[in-house]
C-alpha cells in the first residue's frame, strides 16, 4: 500500500493551493486525487471557452438540484468543475475577494484568525497584479488582470448608465470599498485562463514530492477508529487504497466534500444508518447550512451593435477565433462579465447587498430553464444581471444512497425567506431604473425579458422566481465553528470528532461572502495550508 504524508482529495481552487503550499519546501510527500482529467484543453485555456465547458461532461459534474418551490418548481442546473483546477477551470474568472465585513463576521462567530486584517496578507500572497491597483498583491502565482482595455464599447455605456442611476464609479472592487460600478478584474494572463491549476498545481507537479492522479474517484475515507488513515479510490474500474502518514485533506468543494463525509460515516447518524453506512462520527451539520447567490438577467434589444453580431454568425466566430489564435485578444480572451459592481437596495443599509453584471450580449433563455452562454440572439442586445450578496435562505446537500456514483440530493431552498424575496424585488426595480437613464434610453429598443407587461410586485416576484438560478457560488455545507454542535470543522479546519482529517475548501465558509467566491476559496486554501504546516510541529 502506497503511503504519502498528505492526501488531498480534489484539485480545485483550494486544493491546488494546498498542494503547492504543502510541497514547497520538499519536506512532505503530497498526493492529489482528482476525479476528473487534465486541464490541458483548448476550451479550458480560452477564457470564453466556458461557454463550451458549461455542458461538457468530460470536465463538468453537471449536477441538477431538486425541483425548488422557491424557483417555481425548477430543478436548477449546477455546473461544477471535474478537472484539474476544479471550478476555477470552467468559471467566468471574475476576481472579487469579498467585503472586509464578511470576514470580520467569520471571526466574530467564534473563528479567531479569520478576520479581514488576518486574511488580507493571505490574499496578497496569492496575487500578482500588474495594473494600477495598490490594493492587490504583486509577486504571487495568481495573475489578476484589469479588463477595462478589452471592454466592448457597450459595457462602457452600461457603466455610465449605472452612474446616472446614482452609483459611484469604483476603479477597484478589491480596494477600500466594494460599492460602485466599474470594470471587473479577471484571473487571466496573456489571453489565457489563469485557473488554480495553472497558477499553483502545475508548478507543484514539477516537484518530486508531488504525485497527481487524475480520473481517481475517492469513494471512502479509511478510518482506524476515529483516525483518518487513508482513502479508497477507483480509477478505470480498479480500486486502490492509499495511506496518509499525517493527514487526509478534503478539498472537494461544497457538493463533493459533504458527500464523501457521509459516504465515510460522518454525518447525521440516523440518516447514515438508514442508508446502511456505519457511523464513525455523528454530526448533523454535515451537508446543512447551504448558501448560494441567486441571479437573474434582464435582457434588452439594442439600437447599436453588441457581441451578438460577432459571436452568432459563423464568420464572426471564425474571425474571433483567428484573432484569438494569432494574438490572444478579442472577445474570446475575456469573460462575458466585463463590468458590474455592487449597490444597496436601500440607502439606509450599511453595506452593499446586491451585485451587478453587465454583459454586452443577449440570450433569450429556453423554456427548459437552461442558460446556454454562446447562443446569442440574432439582433443586437445586451443583459444586465444581478445577484444577492448575502441571502438568508439556506438549503442542504446529502447523499441519496451509499453509492458514490449517485449524484447527491441538492436542495437550495431558494427565496425561502421574506428577506430574500423583498431584497430581490427592490433590486430588479433598481435594475429598471438603470434601464430608464438617458444613456440606456438611447440604446434600448425594447425590454425582451421579462418584458414591459411585467409590472406589478406580484408579477415581478413571479418572474424572478421562475427565471432566477444559481450563480454557482455554493458554500457552508461543512461550515467552520468552534462549537461541534454548530459546525463541521474547528477554526483550524480540523473535522470535529475525528483525528487527522481536515477540510479546506469553500464548504467551510461560516457564511456566504459578498461577491464571487473563487478568490476566497483560494485564500482558504492558502490559510488552511498554513494551519496544516503549523500543526506538524
């Protein structure tokens, strides 16, 4: 039986960072097990390639949530990365750390060392930013790029309109404040995606003390009593057990990590016994407390050209492809979410509670509820999207059986609180306020979705229940907390009730942050690795 000091399950945003940090000084052997395959694929490397990987089973778990009453009975689609780099290899690349208040709340919930001032140096150690920002780090492995010079002209109009609606201009959402509108910073370099695998795992793989096995589905954590001794995994139909000399570290994310814990006997004892799984540790918090951002787009027909005219016709796709192949520039080298920002639905609020996304293209959504990215409308169009920053609705993720190949039951419970419904209602009204500004009035021919007939509060609520969906930021299913009755891991990310098992991914977030979660997931990877190394003494 092979033995490694550390076994890391999952090579995503956090796992890639953990592998790089734990292997850096050469003292420890590190094994990374990834259920997916290589990230060396054209559509993974090309930034706008996420329009293809969105429905590609070779790199995507392609989960489907349960029919959700809060979404009008829709079974929402949940893409998650199944590839080296995890979801950082298929996401929209927006780099937002989160508001300082988010992390201070983590600390104040009984998690010392997780406040904003504690975590800022960790973020900066990851980052390499060559632009004018003085807030982002320089010299780290993760390239963060300003995209304002690559903007489609329509995006600038949208930013101007938001200012006319009362929002201030913000040149850096990772600066002193999040509030305002402007250009997003992206995890790209030289026109290519800068995933966690490219930034952290690939350099680590060059070290002799790092082993990475792809197509390796971990089916169970092996326990000796309550000590995590190794894991079992299957690869090409063959099972294998590997031993961990020091720790097993789960980095599977908010879906796969609680799934593996329950398959291994950690979770609600009654549920596990019902499924025929021997109980190692009874913890009813496993898989609970799920939070996620919910988003919706309002779509408009425009009076000036948009990216629709580039990306819909075959010749437009061909020209964009040639430009990208020759120069690594053009629309394929950047995210669709080029600009946006954060705003308060009520001026009396102390902080922004909604996020905007400006997209210089439009897609009329099929009735199936799926939201394809690269099928633009045949007319000029654009979309203004928004998502809630701090929803209060919570859901759960649990296994259905003891079969590791069966997808878990995802129940988001979207819009299950009056707070979330009222907040989104105010937000969509503000979105229409942006559309009514002088700049937008000159550009808008008509509102396509939801359309001008949708006016009353009841109609607006029914619309966003029907058309909203995940923004792909699930967190907190194994949340951090000092009290074993309220969390799955302690503030050092050690699993409660067992030994030598740690969880380092976005499932440990005590609560959802304001903005995209990829940056914070990588930060958790770096912070978690620090804690692991400190505890080896």
